[in-house]
């Protein structure tokens, strides 16, 4: 919303009644020395230079101001003050409620320090980008804004705990807000680059403990703290203890386990006793004495005293029955690759009100 004051389109004169040609009309935020822009259009997108220069006849051009209170100072072309006024009400909003010259509800106005997302980039009149840069006066060498317009925000941030105060020679020592402003110090802006906005975990109430230092990485009860990360590496300690278990698929059908090899201890010298049965094809065949056969003779094999092995082959007996083989595995090892934890987001510019 926008409006104006009764200087718009008026003709001004000097103390001797002559038209105030080339006069200078300065605008400031009410109650401060911070310049505030006047605009050519009601949408407040085309600012005038500040100060506005009166034409040769001393006439003030048509101008529009943001709703609220305003301060101005009128000077002649040499900078001599003709008159000044403060806390003048901007009259006649171009849209919305609260018009007609009534008092402006401050709850409808942006205030110094307020944040807003904007679908755009670059500078925005009356605002600075909350990009972690610095603000200060014209001699501060600040990165985001070095202008008298930064005074109100400088002092607002000065009263909070986290923004950093610096000066050209190094870290500055806080004295007073006004003293540090006049001392050309720089104030660091909040840094919202690549960050989302979350609420303080307490905000005047009991802590909700939705963001804890153990997981978020910072105390979420402190204004301006930053935490969280784009991704996290999953460590073995993050995985609960577990086992993989099951059974082999085909082993529940009847089957044999084949085996083959040598006996282990048979390399020692030893003999094999035998009984020879007369009348058999082999004089060394072991076995019972057939009926009517001659009495058997006994002895030992001769060559068995040499080192040797006994070869064996066959199948196990009991595994022919149906059975299963159980198995378990450990947790295994992974690559340790980080995984994303960021929520779906839309990128905009975050601005802070001067």
C-alpha cells in the first residue's frame, strides 16, 4: 500500500517569498536519520533520487510513500534548511484497509529486521539480502550495503546475540549501538544461503525437543544458530545389531554326501593279521572256514609293514534322511557413501528489512 503527504504538487518559497527553484526535499524514516525513498508510482517500484530536486518554479513533483509515518526536511539549493517535520502520517493508501487518513495499524507494516522470501535476485529497495554479508555507514567498507539507510537494521542486529560486529582493523568491541554505528563498524547479516528457516525449539514455551544438538548439530533454542546438513554418512554404529538367517533351498531333499581321501594315521609301519582257508581260490582270502575244509593257517601280510595309506570312498549313512543346513551372516560391510537427507525445497532470495 502507498500514499502521500500534502507537500506533493505544492509550490515552495524561500524566506523572502521567492520560488524555491532547485530546492532539496529529503525523506527519512520517522524518528531517525535513515533515508527513505519516495516513489514516482503507487506500486513503489520507481524511486526518486533522495533528495528530490524542485523545479525552477519551486514546485514539488507528485510522489508516493510507503504507508506509515515519515520525516522530511526541505532545504534551499545551497543546503540551508527551510523547514522540517517528523512523524507525519502518510495519507490515502492505494489499496487495502486503513485508508482515508486514519491511523495506520503498525501490525500491517513490515518492521526493521523482518524477513521475507522473494522470487527474484539482486537488490530490493528498502531491504538487504540475508546472505551473511555486512552492512554499515558509507565509510564502513561493508559488502552488502554501506549507506545511511542501513542504520536502523544495524542497531536492530546489534541488540541480538549472534550477528558479528567487525571493523577494518579486526574484531570490534561493543560499546553502544549508536557509538558502533558512528565508529564505521560493520554488522554481519544472518546467512540464509542454502538454508531453510525453522522455528526456535522453545519460542517462549517449553522446548519441544524436535531439534536437539545431538542430531541437529547446534542448540535450536538460540536465535540465529544453524544446524543440519545436506547429507550424512551411514556408519556401522547407526545400524541396529541384526543377523541374516535362513535355510539352503535344495538340501531338504534326500541326498548323500560323498567323501574320499586317505586315513590320517596309517603312514606308520604295521601289519594286517589274516586267516588263510585251505581249498579257496586265494590263499589270503579272509573269511570263515567252510565246512569240510582243511584247518586254516594264520599269519601277517608282509608288505603292510611299509608306510602306506588306506583309501576309502562311499557315502555317509545318516545324511540320506531329509534335513536342512542352517546359516547366519554378519552385518556385512558397505561403501560408507553418504546419503541425502535434504527435504524437497524451492530456491528463493531471503531479504531482511532495513
